[in-house]
C-alpha cells in the first residue's frame, strides 16, 4: 500500500516511537515571536538548559507591534516590554532576529516562505496556530503552546501522537471572482469548525494545483479553523519556481539535490486516508461569514441558515445575537463600518494587487474606515515599487506597516464595539478584533468591493 | 508541573459550544512575559462589562456555582494556540475541564500544565450539566488512575494517553524526557536525509 504525503514527511522525522502511540518528532525549523516565547526562554533558564540548535530558530516581532511609525519607540509600555524581551532573549541566546525596521521583518507565516526558510518535506513549528500556512509547500507545520516552544528550544523535538489523515480534493475550474479564501471558507462551512479535529489535511485536485503559492498558503493557513492540526499540498513546479533564489533556499548542487528529493513528496497511488472529501470547484462562490466561528460561512448571496444542521442551537442563537443578525436573513445591503485587509491569511503581494486592481480610480465609501496592513517589509517594499501605495491612498485606503494588527487586536488596531468589519483575516470569534467588534471574514476582493460600496453586495455584479 | 491524581469537587456549568481560546483569554491580555495572574482575566469579556463591572448573568459571577471542575459544551478550546488559555483556567482554580470534544492544541497545552481535559459522551455531558444546574452542590469525582468520572452513582470512562497519564500522576514534563534522550536526537540528526 502506498504512503501519503503526510506519512512520508512524518516518518522521515521520527527520532523514536514510544509505547502508547507517541512519536518523538524532530523539528527542522522553529519560528518564534514576542507573545508566546518569553515564558519559554524563562523556562529554559529556570531549568539551566541551553538552546539545542539556535541556528534552526528565526525570530520576529509581529503580534504586538504598532503598524504606524515603527521607526519610533513603541508607545504602549507593555507592548514595548514584550518586544524588548524578545530582542534581549535573542541577543542573549544568539538567535537570528528580524526586528522592527529590518527589511525581513513581518508576520512569521509571511516571512518564513518569502525567505526560503519554509521548504518541502520539512517539519516546522511556531507558537501560533496558523503555522499550518507553511504546509502549502509540502511541509508538516503546526502550531504549538509555549511549553512546547521550550521543548523545541531545548531539544529540537516534540512528543506527538500521530494525527489521522484526511484528503480534500477540489477538481474543476474556479468561478470568476473566487479566490483561495473562498475555497477554504467554503470547505470549513461544509466540515464545521470542529470537522478536522484530530486530522492532518492534504488538499488536492486540479483547482488546488492551479493556485499560486500565495493562494495555497491562504488555503493551508485556515486548516486550523476546522480544528485540523495542519494542512498540506504536495510540492510541484509552482512550488520549486517560488522557492528558487530566495534568501535561504538551497543553491547550486544543493538545489538540484533538493528538487530531486522534493519530487518524491506526494501521496502514492493507492495511499489510503482516514477520511476523504470531494468538492466540485464550480460549486464555490464568493463567501462571507455571518457568525462567530469560521465554520459559519455562506455564499455572499445566500441567506443565513434558519438553524444549524446539528445540535448547538443555543450557540447559534448566541452567535447571531452577538452579530446583530437574524436567522434566515440576507446579508446583502448590510452597511459596513470597517474593512481590514491583512493577517497571515491574506496580506501578501497578490492580495494587495487584487485590492489595488479593483479600487484603482474608485473611492471608498464615506462610512467605511479601510485599513490595509502588508504582511512583511518585503511585501510593503514590493507594493510601493509597483505603485500600489498610491492607488490605495487615492482610493482612501490607509497602507500601514507590517504586523498582525487588527486580526487579533493586540496592538492599537482595533474595531470598536458594535461596529461591523469585513476582514480578510482568519477568525470571527467574539471580540477577536476588539471587545464587541463584529467580524465578517471574506476574500481580499470581497473586502475591496465592500469598502467601495460601503455595504455587502453581490460582488459578481461589480466585476468586469 | 504539579501532580494530578484525583479531584472531588463541585462544578461550574458552561453549556456553550465552540468556546475558543480568544474567549478564555482575550489577546489584549497576552502581553505579560511571565505565567502569573492570568486567572484575573479568564473569560474577561464574558465576565465583565465596561472593563471591570461583573456581568451578573455570567456563571463565574454566580455564587451558586463553584469548584475545581469546569463543564463546557463541545469543541472546547478551539482557535488560537495560546497556552495562556490553560494557564488562566488553572490560575483561576480549575483542575479539570469536562467536555464532549476538545480542540487538539488546547488539549495538549492543558496536559502540559496539569489541567486535565476529560472527554465524555455528549449524553453524559448533558446529564452532568443538567444535574449540576439542578443541584449545584453535586460532587463530581474525577479519578485519573482509573480514568473515570462519576457523580450521583453515574459514571463514564475517559481516554488519556498512557504516557501523558504517567506524566500527570508523577508531575513530569515532556522536556524532562526529551532532554534525557539527547544522544538519540543527535544520532537522528546525523542520519537524517531531509534537506
């Protein structure tokens, strides 16, 4: 019987297997940031342990940084202390750090791939659940807690029970105006917010293959929103083309050797999965969420369901009450107060291009506050080189500096209580973008159209 | 990590599904660089209005219910990987969370901090919630060695990985074990063919 892509990568990283189904799994690369690492450094120091492989760690501040005036000292005292603590820890332990102002700084899940740190066949972890993003390259990548951050720092290993495998195949051609974000919101709406728990997902099929690397990252990024530990896509020519020439990508003979190895990373014919789903690409339309978990998504032209398919009606009602919506109603015509374009899900150059392309020569609606936060300094630089900053500014969008920003509202970038925000981020939980904030998740295109129209519309009527 | 063997306690019922870690501890309270005091902000935005005025109808503000066991709806702990969620529950005084389904990362984080996730059937969960609501003084016994949860003569068993069980019973962490096999990790590195 053949092996799955997941099996191949996992098996290549098992240091030893213990009784009770736990594997000691070797971790090739560890990304750290200011929020989930300080207690791990402290843990190591308390135990008198050193970093085991400091050269396999890369650090950057992203969650808790301002997205304005990054050249100035951070104003908020606690945030400043947290970012300073990361700097001090990295200096003390000699860990590579891309701090504020560094040309490589950005959201961990944006900079890993763009620097060529993320490679097919690698295992990668970070104290952040959206580490699943890196699976787009055929890596096993997943989020961990701070105790595990300390374990990887001390030993480059984790003790993991092997997840079950799931394959989600999407064949066919995507409809006009449908992007990677719509694909993943569609999948989660079908599987629910818990449907992937216990599984590692492989995304396959012609519609997935047709996606760019950045789009594949968007799909894998939100695997955690259906509870899956991670998602991955077999590497192909699109992957190799993206990696080639990047800062830390293999070069020369090493490159050829690497590509030969990467070409072996796919699910064999006949490999079996614990669960399989198939969806036709033609069924996917521009999506939006109406509730307070990412599984509560609908086609933008559809009505909110009358009730949830199974159980949980109290939670469904609680969710609608929080959002100020009624069961069964349409979202079309609902006025929107904020549009946020950013986060590790949708802040890459292709996302910014989609927005700029649509808003060029248009003006945002007066009732909308439109914020656009690039995923990294490199994305920001590229956007400026292409003149996207000017197009966005003329349309009334504020292009800010890189960070996680209003995706989780740790810094000043928050949505006020009661306000509606169409957001390209990944979570619509209660208060996620600020206490009382109401989040509707959507693609960059839907966000752009919403900003111009000032309300939710059927975007298909607005495309050429 | 503190040892865990058995907890006998009343419980706090929270019959809400899909409780994500942003509710357990909102992001704006993650700015601390140590592990202390997170219990003060546990369920912050469900617990308080206008900053620090307790919300009367929230269960943690209802003196009818107390105890070391939190009983919550299915898919508890979904969302962000923040271990601060486990720290805040533990710091507040919970030793056990009972649900019919846990999100993976939360479950791992809880086990790494001596907070026991007890997964029971949906039927048992509903029965437990109803019993606690009807009689808040109901005592619930969670016994790790026998992997059972019982109240009022009713009982259910729960799964816990055998290695993790040993860790909890003895107060060991993964890190202790991993450090002890460094030679094997180095041997793996020398033989690995991954690029």
